[in-house]
C-alpha cells in the first residue's frame, strides 16, 4: 500500500510540474496564453490528489486534514475555471485577461504552498 501512495504522490507532483511549467513557459517566454498542457497538469493533480487523500491508506485523518483538502480542492477548481475562461476567450481570438493569466500561476503556487506548509 505504501508503494501505491508514493506513486499517487509522484503523479500529483508531475501534475503540478506540468501545470506550473506550462504556465511559466508562457509567462516568461511565450505569448501569455493558456494551453492544453495546463489542463493535463490540472487533471493529473486533481486525480492523484484525490487518490492519496482517500481514506484507504490505513491512517485516520483529522479535521485539519479535511479542511486542508477542501481548501486545496477549491483553489484547484478556481484554477480550472480560470483556464477554462482563458481558453474560451482565446478560441474567440480575444486576449486572455492579465488577471486570469497571472492568477493561474499565483494560485498554482499557493496550492503547492498549502500542501507543503499546512500540517
């Protein structure tokens, strides 16, 4: 079971890396557009995060754990909404609003910080 948990954490980190890496590539060298690779990263992070947050690993999480998972899920849903809004605007040949584009990066870092520092 421990190996499966480690695999879920690894896939979760890969999802974060895809999401943040694709965003950073656009922010610091691209056209400041939201891409399909960001959606893949978001999906991987969501699925793997829910997998290792499931109470099947033999430990009893406390209330703080459920609060943390809820906050992280809400932040992830906001990131998804931002990506969806940005991609829809790009399909209509409109520019992605700066607040949405930069919000994806800031919220992605916030979500990683919540996972790392909130115990």
